């Protein structure tokens, strides 16, 4: 059993991660900005906590005593680049101070490459608004890659489509490198439930390190 701190636990991905981890017997601290809005998360195996993933002090305080951290956090009330780079810096600093060495982050499929050196968001017809959000994730990756840190981080990026929030957990997935994984002809849309499986698997058995990795059915 591990103690896992989940940032952004109130969102669709975060909730799936909390549920997956608890089902496997892990102890989870579910971190949200406003616990009053997410009281339903608290329960057996889950402690609900207030925290700010963009504050290193907050990260260090809430992560103390845990074995691994998962970030499913996102904010739409500030620029994507400001949020994701701020969160990356705060996580690396705060986790190092708290003694947590394993960090899993949920990326976005539009940062994956469709050709060597060409991410999805650089395709000629990619919408400008979506590109700005994706570039924030890319900037987060730049922070992680450039950091002189002992944190063993991994960014898992699902396919560049809208994930299925209702599909049941299958436990089936593939992990690749920084390129979009070719879709199986009979594969359903990748789900938040199976993304959570991949994340918790990497907590239990770390197989990928300091990289952006595509995950898909």
C-alpha cells in the first residue's frame, strides 16, 4: 500500500485517479482548492485537503509523508502557460522538500508528435484557441526537462481526442513514446477510467521515467 497525493482531485481525471487508487488499497490525499465543493470525495481511504498546486509551500505541506504524487490539475481562469509552468515549478520544489520522489502528471495529446518534430498543435488547421492551451502543456514539459531535480517525473498524454468520462474501466492500455499512438481499428475512445489505471500502475511499478509518454488503447 502506498500513500498517494492527488492534485486536482475534483476534476474528471482526478476523481477517476482517486477511485482507482482507493480500489487498489492505497491511501489517498485528494487535494482541491475548495474542499467545500468536493465533500463527496472524502471517505474510506481518502482524506480531503485544501491545496494550491502552483504554490511550492502548499505542495510541500500537503505532500509530506506520501510516497507519490499525481497531478490532474488544470485552471481556466489564468493562461495555460502561466498555470502549467507555475505548477511544474511548484511541484518540483515542494515535492523535493517533502521527500516525495515520484511524480506523475496528466499531459495532453496535442503535444504528441504526428511527424518528427511536429506536435499535433502545430498542424496547419489546428485551432488557435486549442493551440494556446496545448502550448501551456508544452511549456510545462520544458520546465520538467530542464530541471536539475531528483524527482522521477513522468507525463502521460492520452490520445488527442475528448476522453470518455462514462466508459467503464477495461484495464487495457498501451504506453509509447512522444508520438501519437496509432489507433486500433476496433478501439473505443480512450477513457478517464483507463487513464487512471495507467497512472496508478506507474505509481506501483515505475516503468517510464522523465519523459512524455503517449497512452492509448
